């Protein structure tokens, strides 16, 4: 039996506002047993001391524990990204797997993986690269994606260092890569992105060394987005791509900053559509006649933590939904904003930080 991906986009009024998800579960629009990941934007500053990510993670964990056994609830990947910064409204993206609808693929496929806790002295070093690479491969298997070329997007939530974690490593006689907590965010994202690049065959693991991480800008991933946070000490990884073993209309596609994006249409025949080009606006993009449901801006794809690819188009929505009614989105300082009313911005897109 094939599987089908379902993506729910739900507004939130605060980091702990899970009422929209709760209502969707109560009305049976969301089956909590099928939820594999929640990606979200919260109002925090996106830095080491961003409490909103942990607040949102706790609220979601408690929500799913009310509907699922504790072990099943813990398997849901919770990727919180702080920093709406006035350009968009906080919101949740709930990714659900359901039974196939009988249509032929390829269609959007979603997989997930969790790693063991990362020893703090491994953060920003090759052991973290290796741990993430193994987990990305596991998430691909979970999604039923055999060919790395069919992976379009890898979202990684990774840990960072704080004073207590540095002190714990010191007590064991282990040296951390940095004692600067803010710098640890960049190193963790860089190592995580490079781990995805290794798993996807974008770079050769043998070409890497500890000194490359966060410094060598010639080594990067075009499909990985890494977000570091204090709210976890392991990695939570979500892989999205296309697979013939999945059914339904959802699809995944990618674009670069100054080029076009390629989307499969009909029986796998590609169509090119300008999605991101100077002067920094997103043109019309359609897959099987519909507009994207969510966009993701990549962060941490380069070894330096800077983005190589700036926009991800994910899932098709109803024609004319949200600000895609205008067929364009304006960008300011690398983030997507919209000229549409705030009520539409609330359900339009997501960036990752």
C-alpha cells in the first residue's frame, strides 16, 4: 500500500498556542498517529537565549502526549525556529503520513530520524558530521527514498553549547570546539549541513577535516537547512523528497537564488518556472496547476552557516490560496515578506533559522 503526505498549516498566537492543532485533531482533520514532524516559526530572537523555541516544544510535546503513548509522542520531530521579526506571523506546519489515495507517484515523501545525544565535545567536529549523515540516511529509508537525487530538502534541528554543557565536558576532561555559545550555533549548523551533504553525495567524507567546519566555504550542501537550539542535545531530522511509492498530489521542488526551479508535472515531465530571481521576487510557480503551500529559506547550508540556496517550495495548495494569489512574494534582507494583508501572511510561508 502506498503512503500519502499531508501538510497542515496552522496559525499560532503565541509559542504555546497549540489550540489550532488541538482543534484539527478534535475535528479529525489531523490524525495524531500519523504526525511525524512539526516545523514552526515562533516570536523569539532565534539566538542562544531564545526561550520561545523551548516553550513551543514543551507545548507540542504535552499536546501529543495527551493523544499518544509517551514513546510515540517522543518520535515526532519538533523543529522550532525563532524569529518572525515582524515579517510574518507565527505558525505551525504539521507533517502527517496517511494511507495512499490510489493515485500514481512520484509524490512528496517524508521521513524522519532522531540521533542519540551528541557528546558536547563532538559538536562542530567530524563526529557530529558522521552522526548526522547516518541519521539522514535513516530518514531516507523511513521515507522510502532510495536515490539521494530524489531528496529535495533536509531539515536538521541540532544542539548548541551553553555554559553548563561546556562545564560538563570539562569535568570529563574533554575539550569543546568553542566556549563561545553563539559561535557554537554556527559550528553545529555547519557540521550538520555537511553531514547531510555527505549523506546525499554532495561532498566526499574523505575530503573533510575538523578545520573545514565553519571555515571552508567551498564545502556546502544545496539541500540542507540546519537550525540550532538549546532545547535538545541530539538531532531531529526531517527528509522530504519525491518517491514513486508515495501517492497523492503533494510535491517537492527546489530553487537557487538567481536561477529557476524544476518541478515534475504530469508524468514526471519537468517544467521550469522562475521562482526566485533579481530583483528578489518570487514569480509564479505551479505544480499540477496549484501553488506552493509553504516555502523554506535555507540557513546553514554553507560551512560558514550562510545560505547557498535561499528558497524552498513545498507542497501544493488550493489555487489562489494566501498571498500566492498575487503570484509573487517580495524579499527583504534575505527573508520572504508579502504585500498581502496580515491575515494572509499568517498562513503563507516559513523560513528556517
